[in-house]
């Protein structure tokens, strides 16, 4: 019996290669900090939160609303973790600027994590006494129940700024952003789901697209070793590009090497 | 050797994460069993969290009713409906009795469909407000949207252009985003397993 599950050898080799690249550049960045271009959506967070502070209206943050529970165990865990990184930064900025903050979540298992992240953010800002458990509102893991609750907050509490980053369902992302636009909110949206990306691109003032969501936490930290992993993923992208180009030419020439390798 | 408090969660994350990852790739029964066990623990925690979430929902709505906010009757009604649905769901056979089925088919399904209809209304509103040819890029974007509308509505014989845009531009663009997100997820996973992704509940 083979040690490696059939059909997963190529995946394992690519995963190890990309991880090794991330690890190498993470260590290299300690002595040679990489240049990473700025992302407008992340640079705009203080502006978006500041608008809410000036108007004395709340900021609403939601880490996506994909229907279901136990999502932290599945393929959306990466997006949710990166959304929490941005959420911690938004909470810290809101605490410093004394802007009211509301965070809604559709996943019950994330409540305690969100409470911890937000409490630590307020502590870092020196405003621990301003933290309240009412900041975090859990609605429902059912998509449209969550949408209904969040629309209610947007309208009733007169939200000034709306930030949605994470795995959504296409329908609810559209409804929430459009409702926020009708309420006159300044918006930042982002997701790594390609089919849901057109909606924040169409409606929001700033957008985080695909991999920008995944790198948000590293960029907001400003830590060189974390930025090094972004540089590593750039090299991984070059490898993928090389595989794509080689695959295109070899398949058209009738040489099945690349396809056979990827099927190993 | 003493472990700092912050290092214990990092070690747990690393061990559990690597075990589950290895269970996906290696045909070693010990690793696969350990991986399944950890995933089972996670599922149990997620299932328990539903109770915690419902409890926190009760507390929040109760506070709103007690605080005499303007819409307190709506919050009170939501609490009543929540209690009724829980009671109905507990009637044997639990989860599939006729009362619960009635609630799901005649209350929840129409409400869900109504809210789903909002999506159509929202897209019309968003397109009407956003489709303005204010710049060259916006004009190209608007032209592409119009061609896609012609494709979906099968108007004026322009479906082949919309099909070409859909099959070549849209699909390849979506795949590029998926590849980029996948590579970014690997980098995020490395940062998370090594404990350097500081955004999630770790004190700075």
C-alpha cells in the first residue's frame, strides 16, 4: 500500500514547495524587508472609521455570512481568519477614534473568538473600559435570517460606515452592500470568492479582491516576517504561471508530462 | 523548561493543524485516525456553539425589551417566535414532526423567498446607480455588462459575443482569482501554524 494517498502526490509536492518558499522569504525578510505595494482598501480603513466617528454614527463590520455552521472547519476557514485580522485592526482604530462599533456574525462558533479579538483591540488602544459585549451581535447561521437582522441594524442604528470582508453567499453580499449604499454608508468590501466579487466591486468605495483578503492581516501588522510570506506567495505564483505556460505548449504538442504529473 | 501562556495555543494549533494536513495526504492509519478525532472534536465544539449562540441571542433581545427601545415589541415578538419554534422542534419525533414541517414550509420558506427577491431588486438598484460611463474603464465595464445582458436575454442575435466574454474572459478571470486565493491561503496557513498571524485572539 502506498504511503501517500493516490492522486495527491502532486498536491503534496506543490504544497511543500509553496510552504518552503513562504518559510524561506519569512526568514529572509528579517534582514531584507520586502517591498509590498499598498492596498487602497486597507489604507482607507482609518478614513472610513473616521467618517463614522465625526458623524457619531456606528461602524458596522461583518466577517461574511456564508450560510452554515462549522465553517471554521472547512474551506472558508482561511477567509474567516483573515477577516478576523482586519476586524481586529478596525476595532482598534474605532476604539482610538471613539467611533461606535457593531460587529455581526452568522456563525455561533466564532462569537468567543470575535469577543477576544475585539477586547484585545480595545486594550491595545487603551480603551478597555469602552468595550461591551453588545458590540457583537450573533443573528443566525441561516443566510436570509442574518441578512434581515443586519439590514435592520443598518437602517435602525443609522450606520455611517460598513465593512464586509470574508466568505459570503452571493445574494446576501449584494443585498447588504446595496442597503448600506441606500443608507449613505461609506463601504469597504472584499472576498476571495470569485463569483461574489462583482457585487462589492460594483457598489463599494474600496474593494479587497481575492488574495488581498488573505494578505490583509500580514499587511496590517507591518511585521517584516509576515510580509515575507507575501513575497513567497508571489514566487509561488510565478511557478503556477510557468506550469500553465508549459502545460499549454506540452498539451498542444501532444506531450502529456504536465498533466501526468498533476494527476500523480 | 517553562512554556509561556501564549505559546501553548500556538503549539496546539501547530500539532493539530499538521496532523489534519498529514491525514489528508498520507495513508497511515494512526495519522488518519488522529485527524478524524481532531475534526470530530471541532465539530462537537461547533455543535455546542449553537446552544451558546441561541443563549446569547436570548440575552441580547431580552436586554432590548427591558431597555424599552422604540422597537421593543419587535424584539419581544422575535423572542416569542424563537421559543415557539424551539418547543415545536422538540416535539417527538424531534426535528421532523408535522408542526415543525408546517413552520418550515408555510412560515420560513415564504419569508426566505421574499428576502431572496430582494437580491433581484438590489441588483437593479445597484446597476441603475452604478452604471455611468464616467471614465474609459467604466465605459468598457458598462459595455461588457450590456453584452452579457444581451446574452442572457437572447436579444438582437448578440449571444455569441456574450458567450465569448463569459467563456474566455469571465471564466479565466475567476480561475485566476481562485489560484491567487489558493496560494494566499497557503501563505496564511503557514503564518497561522507558526503563530505569526497575530490577528486572532493573541495578545500583542
